[in-house]
C-alpha cells in the first residue's frame, strides 16, 4: 500500500497547510492502523503515535488535481482509496453546510485543493509519479 497527498501548489501557504492537515486526519480515520503506538521517552514522558507511513506531499496545478480526481472515479481504480478536499469544503463553516452544498453540485463544478491517495503502489504511482514534491 502506498499513500500520497497531492496538493494544488497554486494555493497560498495557509490553505496548503490546511488541506494537508484535513487529508491526513481523514486518512487516519479510514486507516487507524497507519498510526503507530504511543512511545514513552527515557524520562517516561508519553509521545502519542504518529504515522507509520511515509506520506509525500506532492504539488500539482488546480487542473492536474481535478484531472487526477476525475480519473479516479473510474471503476478500474476502485482499489485506490481517495480522500478529496474541495474548495467548497474549505469555504463551509460546518459539515452540515458542506453536505448540503456538495450534494447539489455537478461534478464539473467541483474543484479540489488536494487529494490523498492510498492503494496499490503501481496505481498510485501512475497518478503521482510525474509530480514533484511540494516546495
């Protein structure tokens, strides 16, 4: 299993950080096993578990992110889990508003700030292999 986050690199830094955090939290809910056990240090102080996976944060244009997401709706990629964070999600003040607004939108109207892909290495690489690290 490979995990990668793809972020719209054209966003301001604060929105990039927000999108990355939302995607990481959502991944942790879907796959709690990617979070390791808590660890006590030499002084007995507890440090909560962090991800056991390397998660590259990759940069793409707004159009590239949309293209990747749209392709991943295809049944051929049903074994790739996709968490998407849309511009509409970022603008909503609560989950109820997000649910209402997203459910009334056409797919062509949805634009993404970022995606988290989790699945077979070859399939995830087919979407992310040509993207560079976000810097």
